[in-house]
């Protein structure tokens, strides 16, 4: 009898030991990884530029600190929700297989709690120290990325990047509203720049990772429509991005410093997109992806430089 009881207890004991092992494997670095810190840094730079452009001089230090902290916490929470929802897909792809949840180093409930804590803290901080408009827009972006894009669009349509790009394009708009408390054409144009840039940026990576997306069953454009079609879309959306980045100068939002800087950036951006479109260099898609990150930071950097150059001249 005692032997039979001992045998029945073994599966439960094994599960307990397995759970203890999983709990022991994760570290605080894994919590940070869930937040996708490099992506969040790019978003915060765009938000900071939105803050700076929203005022003739310097934005309030308190608004900058609390605004960036709230937006950053919410963005980190949205990224953590993305890890939770995509954990099974991530496990099928070489690029993401070592993530904390995909590799089963971290229990899913812990990651879900972390994502919720960050998101609630970010929105609450914006409501408390910034303004309600920025808080609700940030919440909308969080829901758009973590739920609408990650849980639905990513698995439903090859246009997931285009449609879901609205949420990812919000940071400069959020930075602007954090300072002014209101919307306007200028912050919407800043948001449009990021929105237009997102497809050529991400589809270049999708070309490079086409086989992994296919194995995971994710309907990315190279999987559903082929590489040749996707390369053409990178080229065409690249030109759309060029057109949109010229609009700040056209409407008088920026001056000659921005025009010269963005023309140089656009020339290099389109050289990489042309290489992707031609399809002769297998390394071009990944190189174009990495350059596009520097490109968008450069566009917002020259916007900032032009803004303060005008003040110094005056």
C-alpha cells in the first residue's frame, strides 16, 4: 500500500520539481528582456522629440521626466504582453527562441503579472503627473499593440504591419500631447512619419526571416505573397516614407537645416531599399532593417536640431 501511494505521488512531485526549476531559472535580466528595452529606447527618443517640438523653448523638466517614465513603463508593459501572447510562436523561430517565455525559463503568470504592473503604473503615472489625454492615448496604443496587433492582426492578415503600425507610431504624438494637452496637425504628421516608415523597416526583416515565419505559421507578406512582391513593397513604401518626411518642411514646421539633413538620410535610406528591391544581395534585407533604425532616429534628430537652430538664430 505504501509503495502504491509513493508511485502515485511521483508525477505530482515531478511537476513540483519542474515548476521549482522554472522559477529558479529566470533572472532580473529576463524581466528587462520582456520589456524589449532597445525598442522602448527608440520610442522614447521619438516621444522626446515630440515634447521638444511642441514648445518654442524647452519643455518642463517635470513633464519630460514623468512623461517619458509613464510612456516607457506602458511601452515596456505592452512589450511584455507581446512576449506572453507570442510565446509559442517565439519558440518556433530561431530569432526569438531564447526569449524568457519561449525557452520556458520564466513562468507565464509571472510575466503576465509583470506586464500588468508596468502597464498600470505607466498609465497611472501619466494620469497623475502629466494629463488625461496622454494617458488615454497611451492606453489606446498599448491595447492596439498588445491585443489588436499581437493577438489578432499578426495571425490574421499579411497587412498586419501596416494596420498595426498605428500603435507603434504613437510615441511622438504622445510626447506632443504630454506638453500641450491637445492634438493638432503637427503631432499627427510626426506620427505619420513613423507609420509610413514601419512597413519598409519590418518587411526587410521579414524577408530575412521568411522561412522562420513560414514554419511558425505567421502570415507575413513574404510568406503569403512571396519575396519578389515584398521587395517591391519595401521599395514603394520607402518612397512613401521619403514623401512624408518632406512634409514638415512643406508645411513650415521645419526649415533648411531639416531639409538638408533629411534629404541626406533619405538618399541613404533609398539606396538600401533599392538593394532590397533588386534582390541580388542576400545580406541587403537585414542590413536595410538595421539601417532603418538609425534612419528614423536621424530623421527625428534633425527635426530637433532644426527646431533649436531656429531658436539660436533668433
